[in-house]
C-alpha cells in the first residue's frame, strides 16, 4: 500500500503535536510537515503537492478554509476545530471529514481510512473522456459526478441514493430507471436494491460483492449469471 502523504496545520501547539503523534502511529502514513502558521503552510503547499491536509479551521490571519481555497490544486482534507458551527461550510468544500476537538485516535484513524478510500477511487484510470461523468439531479441541483467517485447507488422504493466517499445524493427516481439510463457506462445491478460500477468490483462470494474500496454490499443470487457474463467479457 502506498504511503499517504500528510501536512498538518494548527496554530495550537498541543493540538498540532497530538495529530503528529497520531500520524506516527498509523501504518503507511507519511507526515511531510507540520505548521503552526497557515501562511507558511501555504508557501510550502504551493511547492509540494500532498495527498491529505489536516487543517484547523479557526487560525489567526488565515483560516483553514481560506488556506484550502487558495491552493491551485485540491488535496484531500480533514478539518479540525473547536467550533461545530463551521461544519456546514466545511462540507460545502467536499472535505473528506470534519472532526471536533478534542480528537480521539479512533476518530482520526477512521478519517484516515476514509481518505485512503477516496484517494484510491480518485486515482483510478478514467474511462473514455466523454463518458467519465454523469449529470445527476439532487435537491433541484444538477451535479456533475465523476464515475470514479461513485461507490454505489441504492434504491429505496420511489427514490435512489447515489453514494460517493464524501457525499450522498438523493433523487426521486426508480433504481430501474437509473440502471436503464446509465447501463452503457458500466453500471450493473447486483441486488434488487443496489447498482455498482463493474470496474469497482474486486471480488464476490455467494452473498456479497466486495469493492476495491473495502466496502461490501449484498449480492442477490438472481444477478449472479449477469455478473459472471459481464466479468468474462
């Protein structure tokens, strides 16, 4: 497994050192640098691309949100703060996770696992350029969603939930309609309630499909013949 490169930024020294220590305790994590000053961190990040930022939100002169917005590229990000009211603004930036201080090792480790899954999907080779995304309407907003970011689509009676590593999109649509509309892009039904991308399937057994992200989904026996046929193409 490739190492996850991290930069940690927090103006509070004890909090900075705590996350540094957590990073040292997690396998395949490489802490590149840590900063108490957001402007120094920004200068470093303009010269060095990393996989993941761990950012305190409320810092003097430049907040963690402002730092992230100033970058010309968008690394994965975990936001930390004492102020829960920042959560909505943080999630609008599609960050991987948001943690309220004090942060436990267990919650930080879960956030790192989530970042790994998202990075794995982000690094997948895209399919044909014209077919590497779909336009998906959710809550009256048309969203451009890249295929490599779609974990699965779940059907719930009259609506569906499209799941990505950092966000869920809900739409008033039947699963069968989605399947028919996007089957040509490699989506396949694996259960009466689930559709996945064929390219995201790592393995399967009698009752479950295992995805490359480590997630597992139920596998309906009536869909086994179709899956085998598509995998053998």
